[in-house]
């Protein structure tokens, strides 16, 4: 991280010493390995700033497409209402175009619960990135609903955070996430039986967080937040409720 700061400071200082009225910033940027630029963009993460940076220089654009590994879309950010005020269709296009220009995202965060996006768009985001993702933070309401567990299963996810997911009908031997170590479920609807089936099929899970869970029977009208459930997970080290 210190090395990255040094590189950025050198770039800023180079503006003062520009021969013939032309800044030497472009020359210094061109000397940076494209992998380092990708690391810088990944540390920024926030899509607004990443897009702006990628438009400044050819090499930054290349780093965005080939070496960006972290991307965050937080439409719920009250400090930046630009994206939250976009029409839903425009927001879907923005997210789709941005994600589809990357080639190896490892960490993806999408928070758009103020918008009800189309299932087709959300399905495209997940299908495009699922082979490389190790961390997924997904807070998206779609119409109709889709199952993230089904779409991203049997991949190398290690961290998964879901909101408003309905987890029902989990089959025995549900080994969809063999590498998952951390699971966070926020206001997810499920039953004791389905949740236990899911947890027992996560052989490496050691951290579980349940926020405002809704337990009940399969009938979506009979879910309740006030029930007592027994969870069976031998590998669990860190439970949060």
C-alpha cells in the first residue's frame, strides 16, 4: 500500500515540472505496470471513481478491463445521490456495461435495494462474474425473483452476503459452495429444515451471520421472525445473530 501511495505522489508532483508546457504525468503513468494500475483501481473500488479514472489514460483503461478485481455499486449511498436518482433502466445499463468490460472480478458488491431491477439484468451480472468471484455482497431486489444460491453454486466463492433471499426447497446433499467460509443472510426467508440443509452442505463454513431472519413454513405468508430454531454446523466458529 505504501508503494502505491508513493507512485501516486510522484504523479501528482510531476505536474509542476512539465517541459514545454506539457505535463510529464502521462509519461510516468505509462511507466507504471498495468497490473499496479489495476491494483490502484481495485483499492478505489467504488464504481464512480473507477470509471472516472479509467477514462483518463489508455493504460488505466486497459487496467480497468484486464486487471480490476474489486468493484462496488452502492446505490443506497445518501452522500452520492447520482446513481440512486437514475431511472432503474438506466441504472441496469450502467451496471451491465461496467461489469461486462471487466475480465476477472474477484470481489463484487451490488447494493440496489431502492430499485427493483429486472431479473434478466441481475442474472447477467451474476452469470458473467461467477467463475472468478471469491466474494459477493448482493443486496438486490429483482422482478421476478432469482436464486443466487442456484446461479453461483459450485464455484469458488469464499464470502457470500445476501439480503431478502428466499431459501426454501433445499435438497439433501446441497454441495453448492465447497469453498465458502463466511455467510451473511439479511432478512432472508427460510425454514429451520432448509437452513440446516444448506449449512450442513457447506463443509468449510466457520462464520455465520443472521440478521432479522424470517423463519417459517414454505408458504410465504406464514413466515415469522419470532421462532426458535436449532442449527447444526460442526465447523462453525463465529456465529452472529
